[in-house]
C-alpha cells in the first residue's frame, strides 16, 4: 500500500509560516479560487517581464555562449526553453506566448477531463502531450493520490523559482506561496517521486531538464513586483470619502453597551480597502525577511533585527486578519456562520501565548505578570484561534496605554461554572502616582476601530470586541477606574460528567 502526502504537507515543515495571508480575507467577497487565479496571473506576468528583460539585456543574442537552455524532450528541433512549470490539475500558465517558451508538465489523475479532452494519443514510451502546445506533457497520478485534488504550480527559470498552491477543501482549503529555493527543491523531490512511480522511463530526461534551471534565491525586487501584480488583480474598489475621527469618549464603551448592529457599510468597505493596502507590503516584507533569515553569511545582530522585523510583520498581519474576521461577524451585509462550541484544554491556549504576550510587553518596556490556577480546566469556545488573537489584541491595547516601566497582571481563576481572566495595570507605587499619569487618549475610526494618536496603534473598538467574545461563547466586561481600565473575560467551562 502506498501512502501519499499533498505538496503542501511535504514542504510545510520547512516553513512554519508558509501560509502567508493574502491581501484579502474570506469576507471580502473574493473566493479562494479567485485568489488562486489572481496568483497565477501575477506569476505569469512576472515571468513574462523577467523573460523579456533577459532577452532585451545587452549582449544577449540567439547565439549567445551563455549556459545553454533546455530543449523540449522528444523534440530536439524546437525553440530553446526558458523555464519549467510543474503544475497540478491544469497547466496553470495559460498565456500562449509563455507556453511556447516553457516546458509544462501537468500532474493529474488518469481519468482527469483535462487529459481526455485535450491530449493527443501517445506511444507507450512517451508521456502524453497536448495538441496545441507540444511542450505541455502530463504525468498520470494514481487514483488515491491526494496530489490529484491539489492545485499547484512549481516554476523554475533563470531568474527565480517559486512554488504556490491551493489545497483541496477536504484538506482545509488555503493558499500558500514561497520563493525560497530549498522549499522549491523539496517540492520538486516530492513531485519527482510521483514521476518515478508512474513514469520511471522518463525520469532521467526530466532530471536533465530540471538541472538546467537550479533553484536560486530571487532578487529582492521579485517578491515586491509580485505583490504589486497580485494587488492589481484582486484589489477591491476603494470608497472615496475621507474617514472622520471623534474622541473615544463619544463611543458607547461602557460595560453595558449594546451589541454593534448598525455599522455603516461604508466603514466596512473603507476598512477592507485600507487593510488591503497595508497587508500587501507587509506580506512582501515578511517574505523577504524569511528568505534573508535562511542565509548563513549574515552577522547575528543583523539576523536578530530581521527576526524582529518578521515578528512585527506577523503581528500586524494577524491583527488585520482579526479585523477582517470582525467585519465578517458584525457586518449587516453578512450572515455569519457560527460553529458549535468545542472543548479545548486551557493549557493549549496558554502554552505558547503567555510567552508571546510577555515578549510583546517587553517590547514596550513593560512587564506582564501571569497568575494561573494549579489545575487548568477545559473551556468551551467556538474558535480557539480567534480567542488567541483577541486576547493578544487586548494585551496590546493595554500595553499601548501604559507608561514605560509599568507592569500588568493577568489573573486566571475559576468563577463557578465559568473561567475568569482579568487583565489590569499593576499599581506598584499606589493610586497617588497613578493619578499623576496622563490618561491615554483614543480616537474612533468609525464604529469598528480606535486609534491611539501617540503611538499610532490601531485596534478593534470595545463594542466590537465584546461582540466577538459573545460570538466565541464568552463575555467581556470593561471596568473604568481612575486613569486605568480593567478588562475581565468570562469563558464557559466544560462540565465534567460523573460516570
């Protein structure tokens, strides 16, 4: 019996953050399939631009003495190829001018409609090829191979390499992309194993073809240009009016504030457009720093700074991901789907989060003290990932409002059938000194967001945050004291049943 993995599963261990969020969230009206098609269009245009640049470069001629380019297998008289595409389910690159310059191999199940409709008959000794583009060839996959359900595109050229894909819905539909040479190499080895299994007679020829285009790190302009092209293909229309800012004191943020149910659709579209413009360069920076961190010739202090840049980009991308989720759950135009409550051990929530929150506090020269009960129970929530994001946002909100050198307390305790998490500033030197500290000022950005002008920090408004906790199955209470606020979260506990 054969055991197969998807391409994503094969390369994910090399890059834990391989799933770099694309600029639009699921609530934007753009489906994963549309984002995947936009990714392919951007890659196609990027490849076209780099090939055109190479052809127009000084000294480049058809009779150049540079490293020879590969020629199509079984067609020695054809035009030299400029690269190789290994794709899943379909050729991925559909531009005829590009297809004429590239070797394209499609991995597809033997019963696929692509093969039966568009391929000419072939001899047993040659892989099937298309009628219109003889450089397109197919590699059959076994019927139970999960690779047959995954759309992917691995590209190799003289300028850069990449691997991108969209997993099947049954494997948790999501997109991934990497320009890292070692990731591309691992992806090729995974695909090579399929060739060895179903078309071993052509493995040697394919190896020679791939060897013409060894994976190499891209120029830093490549990911930047890709992000711009992707932005052009999936950019939503941005509304033109300007946003107004009002003091946070005018917002209904008291403990008994009603749920948010009247958010202006204009605010929703504006936040989507702004977040889209911000997340695109952040994703580019995140990709570039990830590539640089893999280098071994950089000094330690440079690597530390790069790690800090990558961490900050990840934090901001996660923050805007939560904003998109909040839009989806509070939009009057959407009907959110509420998942059932699921049991999650509390130690799983805090296992990695506490260290991350404390590190986040230290970046603001603050200290986060955590008090946990001896026994961590099991809580019931609808979305554990969103719970972590919201708690991270609350820690960030409190951090931005405290002077340097302050301390915060996170106290976790049982409260009957609920779990109580209380986050508050720690008054080390008493109330008198706290009264002298300036009260943090916030401004509202519509009904969704608030801004702290002194730091530039943007976070969800408290009414929206409260509604998110209600969606999770919990509750948030905000108690305003003199020059400080205390945030208390209640989560339902799973009741143990006696045998």
